[in-house]
């Protein structure tokens, strides 16, 4: 080591602050144990690419690292070195800390992925599969030329990296196979949050879903509704932009140009995208990409157009804004996760020079590129560029995550303090051996404050919790006639509080010519009228304005699709044939009392009820008159109850359907008719027995008392109710709602037809036949007794009513089946049938008796002599039968 290097190292050691009660010993002044070289350069220069470096001397455990030191191609473009130094810095501080992994030394094996998936996968396989033994060195052109110093076998217990999601995804598949915990500091793709596919993957950076939402909120904050998108066609850019496009479509943001850049994009590919972008009409462009793609596209864009775009950058390149042409990116907006600065690292990194940083084989290349120098022309000063890089603290957090997980694991298997035997890979004097697969649960459960000040706790998807994004604006500042550019924080975004733009911070906007303007750049499609949406067509982002017809509606002039009224219930567009901007309730259709037919039937039923009340009052007044007594008064009461039920049931069939109404409709119709028809049948059977079948009998008739008549009538009703009960059991009463569209114009407002569940056809037919049988028997027996003595000739009116009821039932039966598809019409016919049936009973059975006692009082007086006979008279003739009947009433 040169004297200058020793002096620098002493100064470094003296200048670094104390950490955890001990001075950190940095090992940057010694070359690594091994430098891993790749195959010779295909250009014929004979050099070999440096793939990585390894340090296993005196190490108990090896931590792997995957970093994009170079960029794509054949790894010919230098990318960055600060994140590699961040891992080395973190390992030095951990190895110097007496409280974290005491008596345990961590080695490293760091590889260059070049941002290429296959290279990252190859290096990972070499890291975690190939065992490491002893001290090794390498010569140019060879993979690794090892000299075995001892037989100690070391394995990689964890990985830091990779940076890009496109590399981390295949690597995460391999680490799952070999049970190696992986903690990335920059891979943000949502797909890596799938715990079933990538259970060993963790990250100290938030996922893309949060970043995408932050970008969307920035777009909405400035009122931009018309944008273009450019993205890297890898797992980072593709999944991120897919999520952004989906959310943009949901909230009415129009995408003009959506172009991806392949990993193997050529000059002509970049030229084509630059040409398309120059011809686009959107002023705002979201660039969801990594540094290399951004750099290449901006080069070609400068040659194609002078038009200035307002860029919105993802975290993949936002912090590197100073590397791009200011005339291209001035005024651009970016989002960056908030992370504490690593101040200790800044002190370490800013003092690294070619003379004192001997362990990093990539440092000379970086130093020469940064200062654009070679050999003795290079300055002796250190480098500060990149010390405050956003990803540096996240690399340190990732290293400390592995260290804390390993310490917790060793404490569990070895006890505290840990004494580790590197020769046996076990606890000294104990049986505890190291099993890498057990580390997973310890990584998942870490909870600590890192050296950077960041709190590291992982959520269920393996991402660090509680991240906040800062929104930046690339602003121009003029001092002494010189213009400089810098990223300025203009607000903060968090998942909990969304976007918060500071009112005290100025925001810079630039128009299409690149001139600064005081107000936000405009980028919006022409709006459509309310009730319309923007239909996308090829070649036109904003598309055409189409109407939202039928059940669809739109209340936004920028909507990219129509909303559906049906999600709010039984709703339809308010102007469905021309385009709706709101929803209205679909009208419900049922046979209501406001219908003209219902008004007529209701009026008839009300009149019938009034007449029925009058009849009941008159019957009560003349209750003991001979004519009323001779008509079997109790049976008349049953008939009147049936008539009253018929009048009431007409209102039930005209009422809005409900469960109670549907139950009553299934019962009342058959109850009232079976009560009326059964009572008439029993009355006519009684008369027939007296005047036709029992003429020759001299004994008093049996079962002709009033209570017999009531009992037999109720038995007939019970028979009908049994049929109804079976019918209700088979098909339960229920309310049906059918949306019926207008067949002439399906967009027109439909109707909701509300009806009751139809009675099963078999039950209906049986009930109809049952009632028809009652009426037919009544009509036949009434005809047989039609010429009975006048004083007892109630059969005439019964016969007439039976024929009328038979006619009504025939009409009802026919109309019911002809209106099978329109239940409301069926209900109307049923209501009419019950009303007419009740009138028939009221007029033909009760009316003549009341007419006699009120108008023809002389006939009632004459009949009195016939009925006022002692019940002890012996019945030898028909007259005696009549006398007995009169006495029994």
C-alpha cells in the first residue's frame, strides 16, 4: 500500500463517526479475495469483462449482491457504482458492530447483472449453487482460478438485489427453488408481490401499484385528461403501464400514444417511436421506463422535433434528470419514494479515490468516466456524485435486513451470545446447524430501524410498509445570466392522504415551444355532451361521441364508457333513446285501482257491499217474518258471508301484489264461491228431499235442522280448502317481477310487470271442476223442484242463480286460459267474476224474500197461517211435511 493511500485511509477512519459504540473499520484499501471475470471480449481486444468480486476470507456467512454496474448490450456502458459501495459500506459497519452479529463475520460475493435477465439469472445460479472454499484469485480469460486454502465450505445465505424487476423476476424463481431469501432495493413490479410464486422475495422499496396511483393523482391534480405513454417492454415497465392505462380508462383519461421499447431495441426502433411521439397531439407524456431507454429515446427525440412535452417520470429515472438534455426534460414531473439520506455513507463515499479504494474492481472505470480522465491526469479528490442517490439507503436497508434476520435465527438455534464455528458450520459446542431455508420466516418478521433511519417492516406481500412519495418538478433557475436546472419537491403523496401539493411551492410549466408559462399546460380531448361517451377508434385517441342508450348513462363529458343504471337497482336511463345523463326508476305495472276497468269493478263492489249491508239490516228487522223463517235463515247467513267475501276479494285482486295479497288471492276466490255454492246446494238438497224423494214418508225427516245445513255447507268449504292447501304447498305464493322491454325499440324505457306466482294449472282445474260440480248439481236439483208449492218454492230462485253462476263460470274459465300470458288481465276477470257472482246470489236468493216482506206484505201474512203450526202435528201428507219444516225453521 502506498504512503498516500495509508494517509487517506487514516484520515477516513478518523473522520467517520462512532456507530454502535465502535469505530467502523472500512476495508476498501485492500483488494478483494477474488475478481470474477467473464469470457474474452468478442471485439478481439483480448480483454475480459469483470463479472464480480468475492471476499470469503475469515467469513462465516456469504451475502450475495446483484447490481447493474453496466447497462445493456455486451455490458459496455457504465451505469453506476454507488449502490455497490453502499453494500460494501453496510457490510463493514455490520462487521464492526459488537451488538449486531457479534463474533460473526459476513463476506460478500457481488455480481454485475448489466440490466439483462439472462446475465442476472446466470450470476445468481453461480452465487447460490457453487460452494465457495478457501482463498481464491482469478486471472484474465478464466472463469475463476482458485487456490484452496482450507476445506471450509461457505454458502450464500441471502441476496441483495436485483435492481430492475425484469431481472428480479427470474432470479426470484431461482431463489425460491434453492430457498435463498432475496431482498431487492429497487424492483417495484406488482407481480413480485405474489407470495405463492415468489415467497422468498422481499423489497425495501414500494411496489408499482403505489407509484402508479401517485402518477395518476398528479395527472388529475393538474387537470390533464389526454396523455401519451412510453414504457420499457419489460416486467417493470409493462406491468406498471398496464396498471396506469387501466386506471386511466376507468376515470376518463384518454391515451393518445402507447408505445413500448423492447430490451433489444435498435436505433431505428427509437427513431420510429420519436417520430410517432412528434406527431401525437397530447402534450403530456408518462415515461415509465429505466434510465437506458429514456436516454436513448431523448437522443433521437432531439433530432426529430423541437416540440416540448410535459413529461411525467417513474422512479426508474426521475432522480437522474440531470443526465438528460434540459431542453427536453425541463418542467417534467416525477415521483420518488421518500427515504432518509445515508449521511454516514456520504462521508465514506465522498472520500473514495483511486488510491484508497482498492477492493472495488469497477471503481477505476467509474472514476475515469466521471472525471473523463486517464492515468495520472485523474484528480486525487473523492467523488460525491451519487452519494445521495435515493436507492443508496434502500441498499443499506436490504443488507441490514439480512443481518437482523440472521442474528435472530442464530440466537434461536445457538443462544446468546452466539459463538459460531465456521469449520463445522454450527454453534460451537452445540448441535445447532445452519439451515438456509429456515431464514425465510426471520426475514419476513424483521422489525428494526436501519442505520439510515428507515423503519424496516414488511407487509404480507413482502414490500416495506408505510412508504411516502415525494412529487418533484424539474425547474430552471437563473443566476448571473446562467440557467441551471434541479429537481424541486412540490408535494407529497401517501396511500393514506393521497396527493398534497404545497401551496407555497412554485411549479414550472413549459409550452410546446419550450417557453415558461404561468399556468398549467393544457392537455385534454374535446368534450362530449352529457349523456355521451368517447368511443375509441383506430387512429383517433379521443374517438367519437356516442350516446349512452337504454340502461346506460354518462354524467361526465370525458367518460370513456357508459355507466350502468342497473347497479343502482331497478333503474333505466332518463332519456334512453337519445342519450341519458342520469337514471330514473323503471315504472312498475300492475292492475291498480286507477285503471278504468278497476274503477268500474271497484264501484260495483262498493255498491254491492252497501246493498249487502242493507239486506242484512232488513233481514234483522224481519228476522221472524214467515217468509224469512221459511228460507232457512242460517243458510242465508252463510250465503251472505260468501257474497261479502266475494265483494272484498275483488279489491284483493285489484291491489298491488305483495306476499300477503298473493296468499289471499289463492284462498279468497275459492273460499267465497265454495261457501255460496255449497250453501245453495245444501238448501236445494233439503228442498228436494222434502218435495221429491220423501213424499211417501210419514216419519219426520232427519238432518234437516238449521245446524245440519250449516255443518254440511262448511264441510263443502273444507273440501275446497284442502284442494287449495295442496296447491299452495306445490307452488308457494310469491311476488314475481318481470322486466318487459319494448319490442319496437329495446332502448325505450321498459316496464316491471309485478304479478303473483300463478296457481298451478292442475290445482286450478281441480278447483274449477269442484265449483262447477257444485253449481251443476244445484242446477239439476233446482230444476227437479222447480214446481214445488209456491209457499216453499225457494228452489226457483236457486235454480235461476245456479244457471247464472254456471254461465259466469264458463265465461271465467274460457277468459282465464285465453289471458294466460297477462296475469293482470286474469286478475281483472277474476275480480269481475267474484263481483257478478256475489250480485247473483244477492239478487236471486235474498232479493225475492226481502221484496215479499217489504212490498208484498199480504203474501207474507197469508203464509203466516201455514207456518204457525205446532211442531207436534203428524206428517202424513206433503202439506204436513211443509208444516213440520216451517215449525223447524
